[in-house]
C-alpha cells in the first residue's frame, strides 16, 4: 500500500518556466512533509519542508503548498534552471513525540529542465 | 565535516555470501537510518536507530540485521545475500529525537549487486 504517491514519473520543463511537482498521500496521520532532491550517484538532499499547520512554505525559488483536505502537496520551482534537473522525492512523517521520526517516501519524479 | 559516509561504494556478491555495509556520521546526530532504493519503489526504510543502543525494524527488515556500534556508526549486515537484495542502500542520520522539524541527512549510497 503506497501511502505517498507521486503519479508523474517524469516531467520536462523549459528553462525559466515554472516546474510543478505533485504528491498525494493517504495516511491522515502524516503531519510533516518534505521534498528531497537527488542527483545520479548521490544521496538525496533536503530541499524544503512544511508542517501540517501551514499551507505554504517558501524558500527562494522553491515553494511547497499543502492542501490537507485533498491530502495533496506540490512543489513549485520558479524559475526553473538546468541545475534543477534531478529526481525529486516527496516524503511524509507522522510525529509521535519522543520517538525517531520515520519518513515514508514517494516513488520520485524525474525533472528535466531543457534549454 | 564529512557528514554521512558509507563504505563500500560498490559491491558484487554471490547468492549466499554475507557482507556488512558501514555507515558513519560526524554530526553528533542521535538517530540513524538504513534505506534501500529500487526502481519505481522510492526509498524504503529497512531499520533505524533512535539513539545509541536501540534499533527498530522499518518497512522491509527481512534478510537484514543492524548494529548501532556507537553514536557515530550504524552498520547493516546481510547474512545470506539474495538476488532480491540487489539495490542501492542509503544511510541517513538526524539530530533530535522528538523534533519533527529536523531533517534526515543522507550518505552517498552503496550500490549492491547480488548474482
């Protein structure tokens, strides 16, 4: 049972345009969401996160939107740059207080930014 | 400050052989994690350690054992490797137990092939 879903395996966007990556989740206990970026032959690196008490978090060119009622979040990259070409993973956790948080990852979306 | 390091980077095993994947972090983090990444499956948690001296099963623990040797090191052992364990293995660490806003930092990965 895939609790975090990224239904688009790949996305191609022109340089300078907006990239929108989507993520859906099914577990209503999830209350913290993260996006990781992964280049080939490297480990994932943290990009941006959002708590369930917010509906938007912005960091430079990256903005994450959370729609709790729809159990949906999205990552917007504006403007897209060639260096943004990577695989993007959505991840979620259910905070239990006093225990190590465990992340549940989606299957990833490969973003290609073309010139 | 090397962050999270993993050895080896690549390994080829024959079915039935055993091996240990090593992970170390120099960020004084409390929690450490082992994931595997397979095509179309995202990252799946194998085992984690909330703190030195404790370990717990994740989503896919069968066929693996772990040891939290000290605060810095967390190893993953395959006692009798199977072709189904062919994967890329990532180690991660995280600072605070009980703080949902702390992110996980990943190592570069070990690419394992079991023939």
